[in-house]
């Protein structure tokens, strides 16, 4: 016996059919971030509060620039996927789509600004 | 006629009816810390952008991040990040099908809360 409603059967709805990719993306980025988080905390923690010149020298070093770029970049993608689940759970109707689009744009914007700033500091 | 009972189906009780437990509270905290970290993310990227712009811009952002309010936000962020880090590792462990029984799940919950406090204190000592 099928529990699906007539309308859903006609529209081909029912089980999600997709979502494995989303879960897998979260898994991959979380493993990457498990490595990057301690590295970034050590790198950023050691320079926050230092002078302007010291910050320039710090991020001119490839290691610190790359750790920050990877952590903030992968972090933004992980955030984009994570906040989507939050929105899907609590926001309904058109506002849901609007919120997902808005937060996706915020995530990519933050990603781009972070890479731009680090590129200017490093090069 | 699958739609006969529409609107009158039994519903499972929602969050507010349950007694808070270690497992449920630590699950909700994972979501709160993960999403709240956006605030610190924006602050840090602003700080980096200002460092790449000019000394005056840097001094402004640096003043905000190292003020008492900035220190408080950064301290909470470090705890939130470590908490989300441990809760994420817990998820990866659960994803392998292990540790899903209640005694283990509760131990993992204690570990996430206790471990995040320990790691936060360690971070303060080291950096």
C-alpha cells in the first residue's frame, strides 16, 4: 500500500530522490575543516592584536595566507550548506526560497572578499 | 482517496513538550554554534580586508576586534568553533553507524561540552 497522496503521485513527488550529494558535501568539508580549524586558530590567534606592519608580514607568508584562505573558503561552503538545512527546517513558503538564495549569496560574497583580501595581503 | 483525512492526521509532539536532555541540547547547540559563527566570520574577513586596504582602515577594524566587546565575541567564537568541531567529529563517528546507543551518545555529549571548554582554555593559554 502506498501512502503517497494522489497529487504527489501525479507530480512525481514523494521521497526526496536527492540530498545524498548535500550530505556528502557536508561530510567532505567537515573532514577538511577538522584539520584546518586548529591550524587557523593557531595562525590567526598568533597575529590578532599585532601591529599593521606585523599583520602585513604575517600574511605575506604563504603558509598563513593559504591556511586562512582554505579555512575561510571551505568554511563558507560548509556554512552555505549548513544554513540551508536550518532555513529548510524553520522557514516555509516563498520566504524559504528567498532566505536560501540570500544566504547562499552571503556565503559566496564572504568567500570572495576573504580571498581578495588575502590575495592583496599575500602578493 | 488518499486525501480524505487531510488536516486531521495525528501529529507527533514538537520540541517544547520534551524534557531537555544532554543528547537533545548538544544537538541544538551544534546548530546554534554553526550558524552563529557567521558573525565571527564576517568580523574576521572585515579585519583581513581592512588590513589589505590601508593602515587607517586596519586600525579601525583592529580596534573593534580587540575592544572588550570584540574580545568577548572572539572568546565566544573560539568556544563555539571548538564545540562545533567536536560535535562535527561526533557526527562523523555516528555516520559510520557507531556510538548510537544511549549510554554512548550521552558520553559523547559530555565529551562535546567538556572538551570544548578544555580546548577553549588551551587556546587562550597558547594564543
